[in-house]
């Protein structure tokens, strides 16, 4: 998964939660970085992107 990194973000982080609300992944986001979701089980997830301007959320479906 790729997130379009904005250069005005200061130390952005991402969190991924499973459908039950459990945190399954958390990492700092760096310019031109990808998020490795290959180890996640198939299912629905919620991604939260934390930046200095707010928190952005996006649901996604992981399939094998």
C-alpha cells in the first residue's frame, strides 16, 4: 500500500486497526515509503494517518 506523502507533514505516523478495533500495525511514515500489508490476514481494516494537521482515516480490504 502506498500513501502519497505530503512534504509539509511533520513526523506522520500510520496505524492500522482490524475490524474489531485492535491495533495490528503502527509505523512512522517516511517520504516515498510503502506500507507492507502482506502479513495481514484477509479482511477489512481501518488505516489512520496522524499528521500535525489532523487524523485522516480510510477503510481498506486486504485480500490474498
